[in-house]
C-alpha cells in the first residue's frame, strides 16, 4: 500500500509540502490516486462525498471557513474529517484555520501547506498518484529500442540476450535496461518499461563484467524508459521442434492484461541474431503501417494456384471439345465409306 509518508518523502520537494499538523498520521494509507476539493461537503451536504481522497483546501475553501462562526466551522470540518481522509493540503500558502489544525491532530490526519496554486497542485498530485498506482510487474530480460520499436528480449540464462543487445547498441540502437525490466501499465492500455536506478545504463557481459553503455557508446545509445511493443524469446535451436517458416501464425503474450506480439527466435552458431532482431522490428513497423509480408505472400500464392487451376480447367475443356470433334469426324467418315 502507498502511504502518506511515501508521498511526502518522494515528492515533498516537487509539491513544496510543509507538514503543519497530524504528524502521527503519516502511516495512513492512500487508497485512491485522486485528490479533490471539499466543495459542497463544507456546506454540510455529504451525499456521495469521496472521503478516501486527499482533500485540497484552496482560496474558496479557506475564505468560506473564515466566514463561519467557530462552532459551525468545527462542525463542518468534523463532518469531513470523520471520513478516512488520508491527508489534507492547504494551497496558495494560506495559513490553515486553527480548527482545521486542531482536528487534524485529533484525527491524526497529516495536514500540509504549499505555495502552489490549487489547480496546479491538483494536476501534479493526480499525475504523481496515477504514476504510483499504475499496475506494475517485473520481467527477466533486456529492453532495447530498435528502429523506434520497443523490443524486450527474453530467454534462458546464457542464451545470449545481453550479447544480442550489445550488438544492437553497436549498430546505433538504444538500451533501456538489462537483466530486469520493470513494467508499468499506462493510460491508453500500453506498457512502459524501465530499469532500476542502480543498474540504469549498465549491462552484464559474461567474461567481461559490468559495463556502462552510456560511457562506452555515448548518451545517444541509452534511454530511461520506452513503451514495449513486442517480445522476442531467444532459445537454443532444437532440430526436433517445428519453427514457423511463413509467419502467418502470429503469437501474443499477455502482460498486465495487454497483448504483445510474441516471437520465438531459435539461435545457433552462424545465425546473425542482431540482424534477425532488426528484421523483426522492421517487420513489426510494416505491420503497424498495414502491410503484412506473410499475408501478402500467401495471397499471391493463392492467386497463382487459383490461376493455374483455371487454366487447367480451360485446357481440359478444350481437349474434351477437340476429342468430341475428332470422334464426330471419324464417325462421319465411316458412314461415308459404307455408302
């Protein structure tokens, strides 16, 4: 679960947060990635009040509370803060009313103050919470950008994932992360991959050790994150396994509910894996542009077969007619000779 303490520790500088009251509630859970202004709830109308969201008090809310008498102010705030509110933030640098400070201490709800404008605060806070609450997972593999396509290379240990990625980098493509790919599902139903802060821009090459790709090949050969478009699994060549040689059978793999194009690429000495990965990426781009090489070839093949069958049918018909004419001619000649 995501705690108010996590929000304050990671993003207090960006949001300009100062903790004013409710210090004991820093372990409160933030259960929804949304923030809201109390609005009508301050007037006492609490139907459908979203009490699990972070509450933002801006200019309107503070001025309204100041217009109330002390008892009414406490009553209205008490109605709101009795909900499981994770935190309260006062924007525009306003000093929180004493009633708000006291009740936040009573309910152990962290009360923050910031100089940011209300709308800017809500916008940034919502983006940060959406980022933190995005569905995520981790996969073993190497993520590279090849011709603008995010390719996640997977396979058993020592199959050559890092070596293939290094070959791609040497040809001008980009590394996102090696060994462990962290994945988050973004709005728009796509996946974004990135690496851990500690291992960013680093690769492990057996026999060499840890290398810094950014230092060796330049900053142009690395990226911090990239959308994942397809997955390629490298596996050792098996003579007893049937591998697809046409490409009509398109496989997919499900990651966090998103279906990604999935290729199994057999490797053995003599196969240029780097070139094959580039070809897979280019072919994927062509498919996204509406051109499928395998389907196009299959269509031409079917048209050729159909044309040959039509020609054969016409030829057989012509032969039958010719045979019929020949037999008729022979019959006529026999009848004439008998006369």
